[in-house]
């Protein structure tokens, strides 16, 4: 079973990621021989096509403006779910919806389950990410990264290195807001600018996104779908980020993972490449779970394309 999964993953790589987007670095990836990269930061250009589309010449800072692009409609036919703020446990506006974070409700296209247990890393790229990339390269392991747009402006070469190494790259919004609290336009802006910076930096247009805090309801789903993005959430939360503030120990995190392994649990695990401590724990989790891990879109279908 495991062997056939591995075989399928290799075949899937050849069919969709490799044949359709073959570059010299893809050959390196297939051979597991990616050369070490310099991770020094260089700036992200603002290309002419984007300047024309957005009628500006720089990347937005905190609050990205919505850009009306040809053919994009984020109003008609979008559910008018009431806006609500982050994790208000008594907030019926949250609980009355098919909300992932409020009541663990998955939409028909949401990806959380998987035939196996696997890692995913959110909130990068950061200064901590290159150590993880180096480790994964040694282990010849592909993984999944959900990228914050503004982080790309600080660490563009790290995103490029993720792409060159063949890892899966998804969107994690521009500024990491709780999407159900935003207007349709602001949700769309958070997603469109992230798609653009990933495209400009890494040369791929993401097809999947992970909502920050798992904030996902039918309004967010519908807007994301109009923008070509399918949600990937999780089945197991490692709560690794709590180690950064010291309210959780690595042993607690690893014990949770061990209990999922003991129970033969499957599904996507949530981790973060936000800090050295979460990255170090992520390396240990990789060794516990083993080498056969999918990248996240493979949970739905081994031949699902990763990018548009
Ligand atoms: C483009 O932006 C400039 C100001 O930066 C504004 O004067 C102009 O009306 C805008 N054009 C369009 C088509 O929105
Ligand atoms: C991606 O970038 C290419 C240029 O490299 C551009 O032609 C295309 O419109 C971009 N697509 C998106 C969705 O950003
Ligand atoms: C964590 O677990 C390891 C191995 O099981 C053990 O040696 C170590 O003492 C534990 N650390 C803490 C702080 O509990
Ligand atoms: C996992 O199983 C091993 C072997 O049965 C056991 O020693 C260990 O305590 C279990 N760990 C957890 C966290 O359930
Ligand atoms: Zn996040």
C-alpha cells in the first residue's frame, strides 16, 4: 500500500508537475540533487503587466486594495453570510454556518482528510524556513507550504527555493486576517495580491489556499472559488505555534503526533515554519511520520494539478 502510494506520487509528479512545467530545476528535483541555494534576500519586482492591471507600481503594505480585474465577480451569487470576528464561541453568526473553525464543517471541495498522515507548514517564508528546506533536501522529502504574501516581500529567495525544490506552494493570504470578518472585496484583495506575489516570485499561480485560523465559511469559499482557489484545511492541529510563546512544550507536541500515529490516524496536520522552534519540531515530526508523505493536493487526487 505504502509502496504503491509512493509509486503513484512519482508518477503524478511526472504527469502533472514535471511534464507540464519542466525546468532545469525540476530535473534536479526528480534526481533529488538540488544544489544548495543562497538564501539572501533580493527585492520582488513589480512587473509591467501587474502595474497595468492594478494601476499602481508597488506592492501594498498592510491593507491591500481590491483590484477589479476583467471577468471577476465577487458580488452576485455569493452567500451573504453575516460577517463575524475570530472565534467568538457564542457568536451564532459563526455557528449557524458551515464554518470550519466554528463547527468543523467542511464544504464539498475542502481538503482535510487524506489516505495518510502528512505535514503542512504555514506562515512562511521566514528566516527559519531555510533550515527546514535544507533538512528536507537531505531527506529527499517534498512538503507543503502555505505562504503569506507580505512574507514573500521579505524572503523572496526562500519562496523561490521552495519552488525550485519542488515543494507544493499554496496561498495563506496577504496579511493573515480572519477572513470571515472582512467584506467580499477585502477577502478578494487578500487572495489576489498573494496569488500575484507568488506568481511574480516563484512563477506559479496557486490553485489552493489555507484560510488563516481556519476561518472558512460559505461566503469565503465562494469568493475563493471565483478566484480559482480551493481550500485546504487540516484534520490534526499540532498547536506547534504555542511553543513559540512557551505555553506548550515540544514533548507535548510530539506526544500528540505519536498518539495520532499510534491510532493509525490519517489526514493533514497543521504546522508552521514561523520560527526555529517550530521548524526543529517539524523536522522531528517528519522523521516520526516517515518518508512517504504526500503533498497536500494529493490527498484529494494524486493527479490534481497544483497550479493554474
Ligand atoms: C490610476 O491611478 C491614478 C492615481 O494614482 C488615478 O488618477 C487614475 O484615475 C487611475 N486610473 C484608473 C483607470 O483607475
Ligand atoms: C502570472 O504571470 C504571468 C507573467 O509571468 C502573467 O502573464 C499572468 O497574467 C500572471 N497570472 C496571474 C494570475 O497572476
Ligand atoms: C522530553 O522527552 C524526552 C524523550 O522522551 C525526555 O528525555 C525529556 O526529558 C523530555 N523533556 C521534558 C522537558 O519533559
Ligand atoms: C504509542 O505507542 C507506544 C507503543 O505501544 C507507547 O509506548 C506510547 O506510550 C504511545 N504513545 C502515545 C503518545 O500514545
Ligand atoms: Zn497562519
